[in-house]
C-alpha cells in the first residue's frame, strides 16, 4: 500500500467524497507539536481540492451536535469541541472526525445535501449522539428513507473487552450485542452492531443504504492507529482521520 491510496466510502453517490486515512498517512490528532496539523494539511492537499475547507471535531465524549452554516473562515481548517458535525449544501466543506478505535459514522441525504460526521465511541453512542445527529439532520430537511449511512473502521467485538459488571450497566438495552464469558468477569461488545441497530432498526434508515466496514483498528494495528491495541497514553493519542464533503 502506498500513500497515494486512501480509504473511501459513499463511492457510488454522485457529487460527494468520503475518505479515511491509514496509519501510513501519519498521526492526524491535535498535538502541541503541530504534527497532526502538518499531516492533515498534507492529506488535504493530496486528496482534496486546493480550495477545500475542513471542520474538525475535537471530541469530548459527550452528546453535543454542532451545525456548520458557513465555510467563511480564514484558515483551511476549523476545530470545534463537539461529538458530531452537521451541515447542508456547502461545496468544498469537509466534516472531519479523528479515530483510533471508535468507528466514525457518516450520514448523508443526497436530495437535500445534508451531511453529518459522528464520533461513534461508546460514551456518545450510549448518550444518544446518533439520535441527536439524526434529529438535527431531519430539522434541515433530511428524511430517513433517503439517508445513506457509513460505519467506518473501528474496534471489532473480538477486541473490545469490558468488565461484565460494567457492561451490564452500560449496555443493558443492547444485550444481544454483548458476549459474556461464564468463567471470567469479562465480555466483548459489538459497538458497530449497536450503531447499526440504532440507525436501521430504531431510526429507520434502510439496510441497503448502510455501508459497514469490517476492518478492526485493533487487529489491524499495522494499518490503523489503535488506542487499545497500542495502550496509548490518553494525553498523547495518535489517530487517523475520516471526512465527508461535497465536490
């Protein structure tokens, strides 16, 4: 694999571009050493139009959704403290989410050109970030039966371990997505499965409109950054980036 290649989603939808980086593209996280900013700028210059603007979510593991109404900012990127970004019909504006196990989730209504980027970590997901984002898109004219959804690479169930007592409390509404072990006080959680269930079964996005990527950031640590796989210090997390925008 070479640096001219990048992950892609929504490839069959005209007028929209969805991309995600690999480990070889470098750390995209916000750092005091400007490493992330330099790598993000390189990624933008290589894969996007030169006049593209990027809005990045500096995630807080909460449930807040921020609506982006304009690309009228000076620098090529803007960073906002939030766990989801939503916008409508702004060409060359890319909504961006960094990831290092938590699967990024992207939503798009092709007719109204409403799009969203969501931080798919377990805390935001259990605190209704998917529902909050969906409702914001509906308020901008989107409809569930038109929406396209993508759940990008993230940690898979076989690697996502929790203590059983903790999991019974956190994921009590999603028991089918938790695999318990009788002789050990641990379990494995299918976070992508929970997100898929919320999008399709609870919010009504058609199954055929969903793309779900099976790649595991933890298992494939040579290809992606992984918070759990690398046992990263939370203060110095390295991460990839995923983005969605209108051409």
